[in-house]
């Protein structure tokens, strides 16, 4: 309950009213209480609006009063404790819990986020250049080992057989993920196997990027630093790189027929309908028997909508939203369909109700942020995404999927900033500002979290991008977590990209919908976006659900 109160104050829960722009600009009195460990009232806590000081303090009972607008974000701070953020929205009372801070470095980063001062680490652009003569000096044929001792802070790591297999240049930045530097050869993202077998005689120079500019250039893949290899522009070097990058037998390749092979199946209860009026009568008579069947209400909404009966589809929507029997899978799939149809207002209401079921899931907050962006509520979208990418904060509040969703949310947060320069970014930590320009970005959201769903992307060279092969030779990056997959590629090759869904390990009675969002030229002036909802075919292995031509 403690976590629920705090987290629900982060995200805007929009009521069913569409005319609130003027209300959001009015200041209102916000009251509340701040608690510390053990649910004790916390006196002396500073409360301020982001980007607008001075602050107020809690009294001896932990209570406070402050004037704020609906679009304001409040920050609660006390020395030695993690700061807390709360979006005002339509709340008049906000309760907050503060947790003790264990890391001084974390405090400095938050200070930068609040606009008081920048963390020097967040604006570091440190790099060292190793020329070919230095690589050849030690007569070591392995390029990874040849770098050892030539760059301060660079550590070569070895596998169990004593072979060098990775480089660490920024320390152990996370205990949950990898800490290896990214390898880029002649502008193409590569891997350590290629680097270790590269002939030092064809290398012109190696630039070791130790600062945050690695993430700025290459996104989340470069967050641990980047090894930039520049080779001599000879036919020999290009041939060697191409053969190793694209003819490597260890590269997972797709060997089956590449053709979209899923078929839209129509349920019997839809096929048997005699007329629209008959369908509505049957729906009213049978709806209470289908609450355990998440697809039924989506199918009926779609049926009435496509037959021009908006009043009937609205009734289905109202039934789902107002019922305490609708589960999160039904609400999500209905939200996906509404979003694909451009009905963002109703989709927002559905996503809000999902939050009631899944308030401990970071995906719920991401959905809220993105739908608010579609509604033009960019400040709310930014405030929410900025909390989602704060791993420490989300982890401490018991939100699962926080660490895995961060890379995906970072792309969306920075894309928002690239498209709307009016957003107040005072609370943004500098290291979270990265380059999110992609030729191709694909996001697949599932309506259920309790199914086995393996999403893959087959690239033009037939390499498979998946959870098992997170980075491809042409630079494709796959981020996967429960019910959500993202594929991103900065420099797309011409050809077809296929989305493959393996849905074979699930019971036949379980119906799963996925929302497929395809962005081309993401973050660029000529960006395009296409959203489609797809019903997956049960017990079918590796069904190709979409082809994207680039």
C-alpha cells in the first residue's frame, strides 16, 4: 500500500473529461504529509516545484501546504535521503515516503537533475587515441591484448581458457548488466571476436572513448564506453571485415521461407452473427459469461466499430471500463486497438485502468507517458518517463522491470525532447541525454505478461536479432523484457526486415494480442510511425507477422 500511494502520485490519472487545459494552468493548494522509515511523519523536508523555487518545509507533523498547477512536478528532498518526485495532476493531497540515501554520488546526480549544479561525470568527453605504431610495438597479434597498458583505466578481461574476450574502460557501472565497451569498426558496430582477429597492420588508429559521448553517439550500447577502430581504406581490409562480419558461422541466420504467414482468424462468435442488430442483442445477453475471455470484448468493439455502429462500440467500451471484472489483459488489448485507430482519448482511459492492476510494473508507467504524449501532454509524458529511467528510484519502490525497461524508455524520453524543445528539462540527469536517431525502430507490446513470446527481427543479411543475439553485425540492437521487445538500428541497410513471433509454448485457449509500432527515421524531421494490433495464432512456431521494407 505504501508503494502504491507513492507511485500513483507520479502518473496523471485523467478523468473522463477532455476540456481541462485551462484548469491545468490554475494554481491550487496542495496539502499532504511526508513519511520516513517506519511510517513516521518526517519534519523539515523541502518541497519545491521543479524549476521553481523557493521551497516549503514540512512541519513537526510531517505536513505541508504548497501552491502548484496540475502540470507541475513536486520534488521532496532531505539531506541523506533519496529525493522523491510527484506529479500534481488532479490531486489535491499527495503523500510521499522518503528512503535513506546510501550513495553520495547519487545525491550529486540528483542535484544536477534539479538544475542546481551538474555532475561533472555527466558531461565527460574523455578519449585516448592509440596509433598503429603503438599497437605494433609489443608484437602482439591480438588487438585486444595489444591495447593493454596503452590507455589509462582500460582493463582487458579474459575467459576461462585465458583468452582475452572483452574490455572494460569505465569500471563496473552495473551489477545487473554487462560492463563491456562497445566495439565499432569503420563506423559499423562489431564484436570482440572480429576485433581479436583483426590484423594490426591494417589498423590506422583506435580511439578509446571513455566519456558519456559514447552513449550520445551510440545510445545504450555505448554507455560503457566505445572502442572506435579506424582501418586503412584498402580492398584487403574491407574484404577481411566483410567476411568476418557477414560470413561468420557463429552468426544466427534465418533459414526458413521469409513471407508473412500469419492469418487473421475470426472467432466463431463473430462468424455466426446474422446482423449488427442481432449481434448487439447477443452481446447484451452473453457479455457476463465472457469476462474470463479477454479477446471477446475487443472483438465485439472492433465488430461494431467496423460496421459503423459507434454507439454500440461505445457501450462495449463503457462496460469494460466500468466493470470490476475486466482484467488487465482485456484492458491492454482494448487500449492497443484504440491506439491503432487513433482514438487516444479512450486509449488513455483504458491505460489508466491497467495501472490499477499493474501499478508495480514499469510498463504501466511507460504506457501512460506515451499516451499522454499522443494527447499533446508532453510535460506529463516527460515527467513520467524521467521517473521510469531512474533505475534506483523505481527499484527502491518495488517496481519490477525497471532496469530492463530503462534503455527503451531512454529512447522515448530523448525522442520527446528532440520533437518538443518547450518541455521543462530541469530534472533531467545529464547522462540520460543520448542520441536517439534511428533509421528503423520496432516496438512490440504484448497484452499479456503470462505467456511465452519470443520476438525476433530478421535483417536483410538474414541475421536474427533476438534476446539471444542482442547486437547484430550491422548494428541492430534488441532489448527484451516481459511483454515488451524493442529493435533499433541507426544505419539501416536496404531490404526487408521481418518480425517473427514464436508463440508455440502456450495453451490453445490463451489469446494474445500484440501492438506492433514501426518507426522509420525515428528522431528525424521525416519520421513516420505505423501502429498495428495483431492477434497471434496459437501454437504456431515462428510466425512472421510483419514485413518492413526499407
